[in-house]
C-alpha cells in the first residue's frame, strides 16, 4: 500500500526536478546541445510519473479512510460510497490543487512525447516554460496547501464531504474542466517560445492548433457537465446562473474559440500572427484568473473553495507574475513579428476576424460584469451584484451578429470573396430557416417577444451548416450514390466545422426554448392526489423515509407523463447528512424526447401534505446535446493526419528553404 509519506516525498522530488528542468532548458537555449534537450524531455516525463505517484498515495488514503491524514478527516467519511471517497480527493482546495498539478505535468509529458518531430530548440523552450509553471504550482501546493499534512492523533471518523459534492458529477465535471484549463498552458508555452525565439509561422499554428482543440473540447464538456450538474443537484431547476465561477470557466472558452479560428487563419494564410499569440496568452491568463477566483476566498459560491485569504494572495502573486511577464514579453517582441498575409474586407479571413472581434468583446463584457462588484467592494466597501439581466442583455446582443455571420464562413473563399455569391448559395437555407421559425412561433405563440429572433438564429446556424455539406456533395444535382461518395470523401475539417456549427445552433435553440417556454408550478400535494399542469399529468404516489450509506432521506415518488401518454415514475428526495448536519434536495427528473419534467419537494404541510415544485423544460436537452456535438466535432478534427505529419514536414521545408 502506498504510504502518505511516499506521496509527499514524490511531490518534493517533482518540485526539485522542475527546478532542474527549468535550469537545463535555460542553459540549452543559450548553448544548444543534444544532451540537454534529451534531459528536458525526460525530466518532463519523470515529473509526471512522480506527481502521479503522489496523487495515487493521496487517493489511497481517502479510499481506505486513513483519517490520520488531515485532508481525509476533513473531507471524507468511512460510510461514503467508494466512488465518493475517491472524488473527495479533489473535493477540497488542497486535493484539487494536486489534481491541477497532475494534469499540468501530464500535458508536459504529452508534449515531450508527442513533440518529438518539433524543432528541438522550440520543444526545449515549450518544455522549459511548462517546467516553470510546474515549479510554481507544485511549490504553491507544497508550501501553502500541503495535502499530506498529518494529524497528531487519528480520529475515529471523518467529517464527511460537502453533501452537494457527493454526486457522480464531481467525478466528471472538475477533471474535465481542469484538463481544459490546464491544456491551454501548452498554447501559452508555445506563445512564449515564439516570442522568445521570434519564430512564428504556419507550422507554429499547426503545432498549436491540436493542443488548443483538445483543451477546448474538454473545457466545453466540463462547462456542459457543470451546467447539468448544477441543474439536477441544486434542486432549483436552473442550468446557468452567471455565477462568477461559471463565468470564470466561460471566459477562457470564448477566447479559446477565438484562438481556434485565429490559428486556422494563420495556418492557412500566414495572417493574424500577433493576434493569435496574444489570444494564446489571454486564454491561459483567464484560466489562471478562474483558479484565483475559486481559491481566493473572495467569492461566496457553491463552486468555490472557502480558503483563507493568504492563499488567495499567493495565487494572485503567481497570476500577476505569469500574466504580466507574458504581456511584457509580448510588448517587447510583438513589434518584431511580421504581420503576415493580406486579405480583402470581404473574405473568409475577414469573417474569422469578425468572429474574433465579437468573441473578444463578449469576453470583456463577461469579465467586467464578473469583476466590477469585486473591485468596487475592495476599494469602497460597497456591495453590489451584477445579475443575469445584465449578462443576458449584453452577451445576447453581441451574439446576434456573430450567429448571423457563422454560416457564411465556409462559403467565403480565402483572400477575396463576394457576399452576394455566398448569399445566393445560402438562399435555400435562409428560406427554410424563416419558414421553420414562422411555423414554430405560430404553434407556440405567447405574444410578441424576441423569441422568433432566437429561433431564427438557431435554425439559421443549423440549416446553414447542413447547406455546406449539401453543396459540397452536390446533393439533388447528381446521383445519390455519387453524393454519398462525395460526402464520405470530404476532408475531416469540413465535417468538423459543419458539425460544430450545428451543435452551436442546437444549443441556441435549447436556450431559447427553455428561457421562453419553461413553466413552474408551486403547489401542495398529498399521496394519491393528481393534477394536470402545462400538458403533463402528475400523480403523487407515496412518500417513505429511507436511509443511505451516510444520510437519511424523505423520498416522494410521483408518476408523470404528457397527458394521454404512458406514465413514468420518478423520485424526489430531501436528504440529511448527520456528519455535516446539512440538508440537500435531490430533484426528480424524467425525460420525454428532448424535454424534461423536473420535480422538487419542499417542506411538509399538515399531516400528509408536501410542498411540490414542478417545472416543465421543453427541449432543454438540446443545450447539452449541442455541447456534446461540438465536442465530438472537435475530436473528429483531431484525427486528421495532417496534425501528426504535415506540421513537422512544413517546418522542415521552411528550414530547407531558408538554408537555400
């Protein structure tokens, strides 16, 4: 069995190795030699193995309920299911930082292994910067947030994990989110390497793009999983609250999306070099900002770890150092970088620049709304809150022009294009989108509102994306067998672009349907009673008291169905966790197609009555299904062979050209 001391020692060794790695990488930059390059690569891989050993030792202590470990005592319980014992490892500040370090070193090792075809000086700079990040975060974990601290006497029982976190969502959401956050560190390191070396070209963009895509995929899934987790776990039926910590994960997603599109322009046309490097720095900087917000203690949120402010100050210092250092380096070196290829105001490049402009502006709007109350409180003591109306209005207004332009991108040639020609090819999509909007709006009419505009945008993005595939396959113009062969032979980037945009349209439709047409009914029901609400029948079957491994529960069972359909049962609970003396509400949810009915029980009324809250959520699954489709599209693009072969070959060709 792995001992706690072994895990602690492995983490100390990883810290020492990061110091040596940075030193050797610096030496190798000044005096390039094969031995130093190989050492830096091997150090990155060994560092990951040491942190993995450390994380495994901590996990064993939690799973075996070793309460001599202070962290296990404070955040675990012997009666917890094994899955929750394991997820308790990162359900706290110290353990989550070790998970962060584990993923950081994993990416460093992945670059060391997968970057063997990179120019060795470039790889050395990237791994040197990754080692410096590892040095900072391992040092923070060891000296301010040591997860291996022992108690002088071993307690008989632990204090249990926060009940809200005792859910399978904790096993999925934080790791996905951290992989997204930390993955952008590789893009950051490539940007720093480019600024130091002054070498940035299409090959650099092709090296960066797979790491950007992989990070973006995991961040997309992490945000979607977090949204669904909050939706079903907190018991109030909301899927997004514009919570500051939600915003902290959303901002790097926005700039990461801009970075993906900007890197594409740079890869294809050699343009937007300076902007792409800047986006790589900004995206990881926003990831660091999210880390600070969660762990600084300045937020009161169900997502944040309540820690002492001194740790927050240390993280703030690290954040300031890395962000300011990167921006100073950018200010010094950016003027020496060539701007790259030129393009007309109407072209695919211009459309992607337009995309970047609105994504960047949306990020600024979310950033201001998130930080303004914190800054105002810090300097004046005045406490205000910036709520959903501000974000809905500003973010929504910025997304309208962006969504209008999205389908045009694939129809615009590089360098120079014609809006008239693109519009002509998209005419069918325009007509179909309008017809669908009119039909759906008329069927669900509830008075004048902006809902038809939202529906039109969602349908427009989806139909426009399908139109690109229809045009390329010449569907309805040639024999069906020929169209199918053409579809099968389309490049992977064409498929991934169309699918990603379709996923975006699906999410837009889901948001519009739920925000406009969801209903809420608050009533009192007794066992045996039945009611009809907004097209659903709800029958209260019974209520029983039951017990779980480490909680007691009052469970109410209901039979629900669209009126006239076969009933399905669901259960809603109110739980109490004795160790924490905390109650939770577990909502009952039943799915019908892409819609859901959501039931949450409240306090008792009289002898047998119970307050019951019933929400109907039309087409809500489109929100998360769209995110999954976007992620699958990104994953499919990563299977493109050019990201494994073409970039190194391109670099070699450019080196040979320079030599001639």
